[in-house]
């Protein structure tokens, strides 16, 4: 399920520079997503471990050979985030350069697909993120929704909020998004509108966060919706600067 905190947890580990640099010589992070492209993934890893931009070559064999040379004898951490492809042979081919690493090298995979998790070598070290307990979800929601407010002064909103959190399915992202959506909103009718929204009838079985994202999008003004949908031109996990995005919006008028 999406929104459970898999990527967030992996990022906390990956960005712990003091620990990572102490135990590993090299590290790389790549967002795989549902569009499995072995060339792109391998080039991203190569760029990370060399701290440079690789050539424009699309020859997977050559790129993997270059990666092998950089990883040989090195202790590394590779994170494959949001891996969907469960084709064993594709995964085996992707991971072939990693065998030259030093003992203690690690490959960390985040996925919502149990088949992927079970097909990766070393699957005995699986860590499944469970749904967040209701009370923890409620705390996240209330922190976002009642920031700078005294919750005891709004018992009606607190009651509605508890029922809204029930719909979050234990997802911390859903609780945070809904809390932010209702941030500083004091009208009970607005809270009830979200509680009884028909969007909840269209839950995606693969990702229960979708209804919450729809609610958040529906609350945007028309010009902000255009700004948001503009971001669809970027590939998943693409990093851009705030100022750069603003300039692109301005260029579009």
C-alpha cells in the first residue's frame, strides 16, 4: 500500500551520513517506479557512486561494466526505491554488477509488491510496514489540523476528525494530508463535507491514499490546479528547484 512510510523510512537510513559513511564506501539511491528501465536505473547508480554524469550510452552491458569497475572491492549501499517489476530475470540482470562488492554491501529495496520482496535475494530480511495504529494516525492528523489552536475549544471538530481518521486506513500520509487540508478550518460543515465525500467510494485497492489526494486536489483553486498538473511533465522522483519551477510557470503564462 502507498503512503505507509516505506520511502520515508529508507530516506532516514540513507541520509544518516554519520552512520552510512562509517559503514559504506559508496552509496546510491534510485527511484525505480512502475516504469522499469534497466539502463536508466544503472546509469543513475553509476552517476551516484562516481559523483559525475555518465555518458549518453544506452548500451546496458557497457554501463554495467563501468559500474562493476567502480564497485569492485567497495562496500556499498544501494537503495532501489518503489520497485514494481517482479520479473526474476530482469531483477537478476539488474543486480549482476553488485556481486563484485565487498562483504557487507547492502541492497535496500522498497516495494508494495510482495512478489518483488520475495524474489529479491536475501528476502529473509524483510521488514513489512504495518498500518499505523489509530491513535498515532489521530495524533498526526490533529497536529496538522489544530496547529496553533486549542483542540479542547473545538469538541465538535475533534469528534468529526476522529471519524475522518478512521478512513485513513492507518496511512500516515493520509492522516497528514487530511490534517493539512483542514488546517485552521473552524467550520464543522467543511469537516463533514470531507467526511461524507463521495471520493471515499472510489478507493484504489492498490493504493488507499488516492481518495485523500483527490480531496486535496479538489480543494485547490483553479489556477493552483493548473500549476499542480503542470508538474506531470516531470518524471517520477525528479528534483527541481522552487525558483526554477516558478520560472517555468511564468513562462507558460
